[in-house]
C-alpha cells in the first residue's frame, strides 16, 4: 500500500510533504495547525479537518495499474474525480478510512488520565466507572508503559492482606478488601488463602503490639493476642524463645494471587469502558496562575492541560488533553511528580516539597522444606522482620526480610542477592522454626516497594499547588491490600470532592510540608 | 451421626415485612419419646425463604443466647419442613433451646448469611453439603464455632478449595470432617493427608488418599485402597 501510495504521490507531488509529516520523525504536536496531523483521532468519532498536511491516500482499486500512466498526463477528469473521492473520505458524512492504523494511540481527549496500570491505577479506574453518574459520563484513560508488568510491584508482590496495622486508616483500608469477598459480577477468584497473619513480638515490642491490637479491634478487625504458651499449643513447630506476645488475625487475613487480581481487574475495567494505552508519560503541559492566599502570600497554582504519551518502542507521542491526572505510577511516582513540577522550588517551601516516594528493592525467596509446617501455617512475621508463608501444598514457602536502611540494595535493577538470604533471612527463620534448618532455595525474585521515605504510608489526594494532579501512591509494600479502598477514595474525591467511605485526609500531600508524620509501625 | 427419626410435619411461619404476623397451618406434631437433654435441630429451606429464614433465625438466636439453661423438653430431633416447605408453630417453643445441629445442605447460604449461623454458640454439627455459594472466605469465618463444633460436612461444595480448608485448623474440637467430592480442590488425596495432619483428633472422610496417584499399568481395576485409619 505504501508502494502504491508512493506511486500516487510521485505522480502528484502531494506525497512528498505527506511522507515527511507522517511516520518518520517526532510529531510536533504544537504545530501551527494545532492538533491536526492525523495524530490518532478517535477512529470513527473524530474527523481530522482538512489541512495541507493530510495526505490523500485512498484505496481505490480503480487506480491499480494505472499509476504509471498518471505521470505527467493531463487527464483532468480522472484527476478531479480522484480528488473528489479523497475529499469525501475525510469530510464529515463519509466513511472515515484512515490510511493507517491508529488504534495504538491514545485518544486526543480524555477526562481522567491515570498514569500507571497496576492494581492501584486499575482500582481507581474501576471505581471511577462504578461511581460515575450517569453511566459513560467520564472517559478514563490508563497509561501503562509495560503491558507485561515485568517490573510492576503488583505482579511481584507476595500478596498478603492483613489488618494488623497501627494507623486506624490503614486498618480500615484493609478491611475494605473484604469487598473482594463479595461476589462481584463476574466473580473474581483470586485464590485467597484465609490463613491469617501471625505477628510475633519480643519483650520490647510487646507493649506496642498490645496497643496496636486495641486500635485494630476498635476498627473492627478480628485479632487475638496469644501468649507463648498458647502459641506453642496452636503451632507446635514454632520455637517461642524470645517471643513475648503474638497477635493472630482470625478473619479476612491471609494471602492471594496478585496476578489473578490484576488480570481480573484489567478485564473488568476494560469491559466497563476504560481505555488503555501502551505508552509512557514524558511530559505535562500545564499553565500557571498566580494568586494570593488569605494571609497575603503569593502562590503559583499550576494546572495540567495535556499529557504527552510516548508510544512504546517508537518516537511517536500523542498529546492527550485531560482534566485530571492521577499519579498511580508506584515505584516511579517520584519521576512523574517531577515532570509535573512538584518539588521545583526553594527547599523548605510548599513548592519545593518533593514527593518522597522512591523505589526500594525487596527480595522474595521460595524454598522447599520437606519437614516444614503444614497446612495451617499463617503468614508469620517474626519480631526481627523476617517473614514467610506457605505456598501451595508441596511444603514450599515464600519469604524474605526488609533490609535496614544501611543495607538497602541498589534499586537500579531487579537482580537478586542470594547472600542476603543466607545472612539475613535464613538465620532468624531457622531460629523461629527449627524445621527450617534444612531447606533448599528453589527460586527468588526481586520487586520494588514504592517506598515513602517520610512515614511509610500512602499519599492520597490532590496536590495543593498542581491542582489537578491526584496522588495514589507511596504505600511502601502494602498497596496491594489497600488498593480497593484507595481506588474508591480517589474516585470519591474526584467525583464528589471529598472522601465518603473512609476519610483519608491524614494521607494528604501537605503533611510532607507541614512535617506531620502518620507513622506506620507495622511495616514488613 | 444421629439415627434417623420420623420427620415432624411442621409448618413454617411466614413473617411479613416488619410484622410478626404468623400465617400458617399447624398440623399434628408427632413427638417421639422424650429425651434427657433438649436438643433441637433446624433445617433450612429453599432459596426464596432464605431471607425470612435468616430473620427468624436471628430472632430465635437472640432468645437462645439469653437463656441457655432451659434445655429440657420433649423434644424432637430434626425439625423439618413438610412437602410444602412449611414449619409448624411449635418450633417457637424451642426458642430457649440452644441449637445443636444445623443442616443447611443445598441451601444458598453465602458469606453474609453465615452471620446467623455464627451466633449459635453451642452448635455441634453443621452440614453444608452442596451449598453453591460457600467458598474459602466463608470457611475463614467459621472460627467462632471452634469451642463447640464437632462435625462439619462440606461435601460437594463447588467453591471450596484446599486454601479454605487450611483455615479449619481453628476448629480444635472437630471430630468428623467430610470433604468428599470437592471439585475445586486441586489434589484431593494430598489435601486429605495435610488436613489429617492439621487436625490430629479429627476423622476426615471423603477424599481417598490414593486419589490422584497414577495407577500403574498392572492395576487394571482401580482398587481403591482403604483410607488411613484416623
């Protein structure tokens, strides 16, 4: 087809400009004609206005074989009818047959652009579509640059759900995932293991654990405290030396398969009409306005107008005009926030406060232990920070440990350090479960935490200065379990302007500037 | 477990919305002997009565929780519905009696519906055979019955897998567990072995431990080995 087009074009001299305008270099979206250039208008519903850049390449079979004869001929009637046909194909009323496939490009306009297609982004998209009135009122676009999710935290997660947090909002957020238990249409089987979490505390941490459990019970989580004696009765394979207290979650706690949830959400969300784009956000085009606060200070408010989405493996990009941007980019949210101008200002001011979310690498190891604990094994988190859980029926276990600040591995790649298992993970686990003295590591992988260096809790809500960017990131390892609730909260914020089911105002961005930490102690 | 008794013909009262109007026929109740201890068992009905059932059960249990000591009556074992699905009014006499066993086989009880069952603190026997909506999440909710539950039957529930069975270890007093014919369990024989290890004093019925093992070519007739004695 290109060949025929070339022949047609050479005959007419129209194509020279057309070739330059399409398919080779970068698109300059800001051309004098605005957003024309055939730059991926929505097929069937948008018609690019006629401009000097539009190339006329019809697939009229009547022209096959006659192209050579066109060169230099003065066949006026044929020319006129051809031009007429081409004009008709682009004017309204005619069938829009774009000469090339643009389905990989995102639409030119979208009400909400969600940067990041992991579980948080999909959850926000789901709730936006679920809570919008009337149906189909909002166009939602999810931009995800890696459709294989090879580095996404969601896919690499160990998949636990627990309510044993210290901050009440976190507990409520995780209780909401009981929603996953409710039969949805169609029902989503996420392979949930309702085995519960068992947190162990040493002498030092026992008092904190007791107060945490009180808070958890107040919020409605079903947690029971166990003494070492009771622990030995219930789980005879635990060595309770050094354990002063244990808290055991009885309901809605356990683990599930995050990949199932991700794929299920994707399918569900696509069926609800959310658009997906395989691309990367490279630029925000925004405008600023200066206003004064009530105390007379000058502030600069920014508003994002366009999101430039660069298509994967290509230099092509599409500017998407949007009303809202939701930053759900997980481990890369800091970079997205920088693109939007968050943190560009003198340090110590609100303009200069960066989003303190960075990626931290965490290792997960899978081992086999033939004499290991049986079917009743909960997700055990030792006082030292090492954790493990049962995987399947074949005496396999998944586990790991969060490194201390000094030992943080380099997050540049996802290579696994096996020495870390030998030195930091195995000894505490073998001490806690003597059966783990003999084990064999089967495999290991690494994933990212979107680690909030400020207080290890999520950031939810709009930015105070970039008024139409909303954050839903920074969950530091417990984003998967909080995803349904966070998605609903952000959707409520977007649609109603305030939180309704769970009040997440303690997780607002401004706490980074004000210095108010909402410190979560039970981070694994 | 219980020897079969002659079914009572009882008529279920139909609760209207918000009112306690009872409409129904009461038939002759056939009582069989007197028991030393009052025991009463209820059988749930088909789906369309479930909401009504749940409400009635809830009201019943409020009574039960208040008065535990009155457990003597010439009672009968199973209170069933008759051909028309009605219970008699006489079950109201049993309000003060703790419910000991519930047969909810085939009933469309689901995750939220278990609320009414979990209030039965003295429940000893729970039959959830062939319930289409009972899944792993529901099994995770059964732990409040740990003190009293002795028999649990989950045979034929299409949604239960080995992951839900793992949460049964809370039920320390369980003596009989029936996990036969669970289509969603990936490896029935292995699951059964693991469940038996998990609940040492419980007799696990159902999945044959030899299931899933490839039969060698010399064994033409599948000779099902006898289960490991508990």
